[in-house]
C-alpha cells in the first residue's frame, strides 16, 4: 500500500473513532478538504502519523478540541455578501413583518458575525421585540467567542463597507465601542440572540422557524449529508418560511428542491411552498 492510501486508511479509522467516542460524524465531509485540514493539524502537532495521534485523540478531550478547531473552517464577516443582506432586507423582511413574532436560525454561525448582522438589520427595520435569533455551531469554542461579540478593530473597515452596501440605514459605528485593538459590539444586540452548540449531523431539528440561514457550511459536506441536513431544515421551517445558503451553494438537484421556490436568482434565498 502506498503512503497516500495509508493516510486515507488512517483518516477512515480516526473518523470512525471520533464518531464512536465523541459523537461527531465527519465521515461524510468532503474528503479533499478534510484530508488537507487533518494533515495540517498533524504537521503542527507532536505526532508523526494520524495513527500515532489516534490513541491520544480518543482519550484526551482537550487534544481532540484542538483537532476540532483544525477541522472546522470558521471564517466569517459581518454583512458577508452585502447583496445577500440587501435581498433579505428588501425581499424577505416584508414577509417577516406580517408575523407578530419570527424565529430565525443561523446554523453554523461560527464567531457570530452573521447573527449580529441580522439583529442589526431587523432592528433597523423596526422589528424590535418581534424576533428571536438562534445561532448555533458544532464548535463550542466559536460559540463562546460569538457570545462575547468582540472583533478585531482591523476588520471593522470591511464590516462597515459591507453594512453600507447591504442598505444599512444608520451609522455602523453606533453598534460598537472601540477599545484598544478591538471592537465590542453593543450588548443590547445580544438580547435578541441565543447562542448554542448544535451539531447538524446528529442533533434534533428546531421547531417552527420562519427563516433559516446555513451559509458556507454545507460546502464541506458530501451530497448525502447535504440532503440529510436539508431535510432537517425542511422539518424545522414553517410553510412559507425562507431557507438561505451561501453564494457558491444552491438547492439545485437536492432532494428537497421541489418543495422550494427560488425567491431571487443568485441570492440563494428559497421559500418553502405551501403544501
Ligand atoms: C465558514 S463558517 C460559516 C460562518 C457563517 N455562516 C458565514 O457564512 O459567514 C462554517 C461553520 O460551520 C460550522 N460547522 C461545520 N460542521 C458543522 C456541523 N456538523 N454542525 C454545525 N456546524 C458546523 C463550523 O464550525 C464553522 O463555524
């Protein structure tokens, strides 16, 4: 067996072990990117091979947490893909306003930027007291960071530009306080958000959501896992609710696609049909 095939085998054993011990199922993540990330983690560890690392990874939760950080891609930004948020503001919010109260789920929220962006947008649209945002991620470390709502000041120029392009009606600087090299988001934004750990491959559906965003998460999943997670979203969403995926993603050729209509071409916003 050549070295590359041996590494594939080690990955297979490791992922099965991780699943059995910790319940995280990475077996249906896209192979190429997972392999690259595992080998990158290995190169920064004290181990020479994944099989050497395996016995300790399966016994030492803290070590496993470092692997989890290495496997998950957690980059995000506020008002990421400004035209997407503009479409939410202009084409989805008018529907949301017809409900007395709406529930929104950001699945795979990473460090929270997307959820805070949504809170700002809905507050600017006059929906104060009429929404709750559930922001979840498999990675508990990023959830802890999201709860703090503190971001490097160097990112704020980009965040501000995105906010303006997305149709922001105020001044972005009203939403944070600069301290040293960091921007601390206004704690009042957090009042509308519940951050929690949730694993899309294993945990239960949420009930009666009006809007679900899962952007730049399923790109790392194989087709079968995408379909499984989309079913989870479908069962969490009310009829007439909205499902949003990332700019490089779509519902084309997915099992649930017949149950949805595309709200706007290229905005990756889908509306669940009434039966
Ligand atoms: C690239 S970030 C996307 C952040 C944000 N949605 C955005 O588009 O800016 C992907 C996130 O998905 C999370 N993730 C990966 N697999 C997951 C799973 N099975 N369940 C929940 N979250 C997951 C990762 O931990 C990571 O924080």
